């Protein structure tokens, strides 16, 4: 899957508990793809744990979500 324009594609990070229960971490997502019109420094975010603003609608698609690059708040290094 590839992002175009000003869009960023994210997937939920899943966490497995000791008892085997799988859950996602809410607004914590992994960056899968960055559109070509996003700022150049965003290219380094691919594969990193990222948090995004939830005030706008995220567009769900096939188990992923698509957000505008300006909705990325921060990433864990």
C-alpha cells in the first residue's frame, strides 16, 4: 500500500498480553507509507511508532487508516 500527495498511511500496533489477548494501542500507530508531498523529514518516520490527532476523521481502508500529514503529533524514536 502506498500513500500519495499529503497523506500518511498507518496501521494499528497490536500488543499481546501474557494471557494471549491481542489489543491495539488507540492513537499509537506504525507509519507504513508517506505521500510525496509530505515534508522531507517525514520520510524517516516509516516503521516508527507514531501518535496522531484524532480531531479530524481518519479514513479507514483495508485494516489501515489514512491521515493528513499535519495530524501527526509525535513519534517515539
